[in-house]
C-alpha cells in the first residue's frame, strides 16, 4: 500500500493504476459491469440514469475513472459530469436525478460549467475497507481543480443509512460522532477529504415500477398497500396495489468540495 493505509489514504496501492475512458475507451464495459454488480437491483432502474448514462462515455470520457489492479482487473470506479452550478447552495439541483438532467441540459446548450458533479464511486465488494474510495474521490477532486473548474459537488448516498431506513435523512445527516465527523462512513470519507454538508436531499433519486417489477427487484411479496423496507434501500418503498405502482425515493446528502 505504498506505506499508506486507512480510509484517508490517497496513494495508489502497489501495482495499481488509474485510467480514464478517454485514454482507454475499451475499458468502458468492465468499468460499467463493476458498477452494475454492486447495486441492489432496484437502484439500476433509475429512468434518469437510463436516459443519460451513455453521455458519460460519449461526451465526458475524461471524467470517468477506473482503478486497475496488478492483474488488470477493474476494482474501483468514479463517474462524474460537468455542471453549471453558480456556487450558491440554493441553486443546487434537487438531488441526483436533477443534477444529471442539468448536466445533460448544460451540455446540449453549450453552457460553461464551473463545477464537476460526482455521480458515483464504487469499490468492488472484495476490495472494500482498504481506503480505495478515498483514492477515487481524490481522482474526482483532481479533475474538479482544472483551470476552468473550482468545485466538486456530490449528492452523496449515505451507505449505512440502509440500517436506519425509517430515520428521516435530515436527522441522519446531522448525526455526528464525538470527533465531529459524520456517523455515516461514506459521508465521513467526503468530510475528511474537506467537503462540507450543504443539505439533506430526501428525494434525490426516484425509482418507480409496477408491483411485479418491485417483486422481481426486491424478492418481497406485497400483500397489502403500504410502506415496505427492502434490503439496500435507505428509505421505505411506497406500494399502491390499486395503482399497480411502487415508488422509492433514494435519500442523499449534498456535500460540497471547494477546491483551491
Ligand atoms: C461506499 C464505498 C465506495 C466505500 O468504499 P471503501 O473503499 O470500502 O471505503 P473505505 O475503505 O474508504 O472506508 C470508508 C469508511 O467506511 C468504513 N467502512 C468500511 N467498511 C465498512 C463496513 N463494512 N461497515 C461500516 N463501515 C465501513 C471505513 O472504516 C471508513 O471509515 P473510517 O475510516 O472513517 O472509520 C463502497 O462501500 C461501495 O462501493 N459501496 C457500494 C456503492 C455505493 O454505495 N457508493 C457510494 C454512493 S455513490
């Protein structure tokens, strides 16, 4: 580990190297496969991601990072897109969906983007807990400190909230440890890297499906309409049998990295 260990490390582990899709476009498939493999099934059914994900490959390949291990396997990923954000918290997008929609609209309009919007960081299951998430976050912070950019914004998915699905995200985001850092380990990584919490975002990503789809995605049965807690969900899923519809809002927390 180059003599560096723990979650705050940003040095590359021995034999590993970072790449971007701009330099190595053929690695898009393994990079994307890694990302798909770590999420609960329902998280792969965001209509906004479905509509815009390919822009990452076609229009912003220099902002899609992967980490290769010594054997040439992709073990971590970080995805981002530029966004025209003024720097005022009130102008932050309404969560992850709106962030991605705005990035796509900025691209179409040819707007100058002073900020970089993080979309996800993913570490392979068997490489968790080694501090690789900090390596990938450092890559995004580096990309956000270029000549015409100064800020990395991230609508962060607080990973451990899955254990507290009934707690309002407002309370969860404000939950600090005795040392002043967030209770949530993933918010803590951002915080330790220098980010501040801007605000909680209760409806960051919306996922809607039929009852049959939700049954397939969660392996749950829905005998009556109401709220259901599913594995990997950070909040309950609202099931309406009469409307043949289930709705889930992924709660996130806006964090802002001001960079130099
Ligand atoms: C979130 C994620 C990227 C973190 O990656 P990681 O490389 O395992 O994280 P790190 O090793 O840097 O550890 C980060 C913090 O989590 C803690 N942590 C690691 N594994 C943990 C576990 N199983 N349970 C609780 N905390 C854990 C670490 O102790 C560290 O906190 P601390 O050092 O401040 O105490 C990874 O879990 C992941 O890919 N999750 C699925 C996708 C996701 O949710 N991505 C984030 C939203 S985009």
